[in-house]
């Protein structure tokens, strides 16, 4: 901009165009870094229109055009503006589709936040808890019928010299094996999976892990292998 004079925050679109936007126009081809001869017969002068005046407000050519635009765009201002500026409904529909896609992308990238956090589940985009099987409630902190859902019953647990051991009930006859997963819950590790062990021995009743760090919180998940899939987890959280 070729002036140091400030422009008011309440300036109209016309003032912004005349006092700011048009001042950036390239008035000499030698000052441009672009190539204007991509299409045959075109040059810098083909695109140089310093007297061009854009539509500063949404204004339709006819009442019928306005009615059609409002039917297509509803209250989307960008769609309405493009139809008013071009008299082409297809251009407005394209703008509307682009706006809807942008909203979908923004919603998909919205970080899910549940406060207080979910106890036995995951926070989803609606900022609500999606509970693991066997749990219910707004925070997934209420037990359901665990036995009926095949969740392992942990009977004992011991913390000894940087290690941790958990014991569980004798498995039911349909148990094929177990999946044991250990997570580090400290924020800097981002719920990092520390170890994952699978066993196909249904006689196993204990699991031990060593080298656990002081002042770290770990979550142990234990699942039964039933037929071709694992059941919901029994969980133990331990602070060291």
C-alpha cells in the first residue's frame, strides 16, 4: 500500500477497495513476477483493468434472480454474492459446496474435549464419552454385567521393585488365550503403548512387567480371546 494513513476498522467495502485494494495493482509489466502469455494472444495488458469496479454489496439484477439465489444459497453470503456478481447459479452452487466442505473439514479437525475425562472410554467429536464394552454412564465409570460380557476378573495385584504383577480368575472353558497391553498415561507420552503380549495358553493366570519408571502412571489392560475375537478389557491403573 502506497500510504501510511490507517483505514478505519468500520470502513465500507468501497473504501477498502479504493484506499487499500486497488493501491496494490501492478501498473508496469516490468514490476510483475507473473507470466501473462500462457494463453495465445494474451499479455499483461489483457488483465490490467484499473477502472474495474467490483460489486461492493449483494445486489441482484432482477427479483427472479434474487428468489432463485435465496432458494439455492439459503443464508450463505458467499454463495449469494457470487450469484449476484455473475448472474450464474452454477457458480453460486459451487461456492456453496466449497463452504460446506470447509465446514466439514473444520468440524473433523475440532479437538474432542471431555471434562471431566472419560474413565473407561474415548472422547469423541461431540465431546461425549464413547464407552468401552462393559461400561456405561456419561463418564463411562459405571459397570454393567461384566461376567455376561466376558470381562476378566482380576483377583490380585502386586507392585514390587519397579515391576508389577496382576493375577486373574481361572478362565472359562471357551477362553483361547489372553491379550495383555500396558500403556504409559503420562501426558508427554501421549497414552503411549509400552508393551503388548499375546498368549494362546488359556492356563495362564498372571502377568508381570519390569522396568517401570518412578512417578509414571500405567494402565494394564487384560482381554480374553473368545473364538476369533478379544473380549472387552479389564483395566488396572497404577501410579509408581
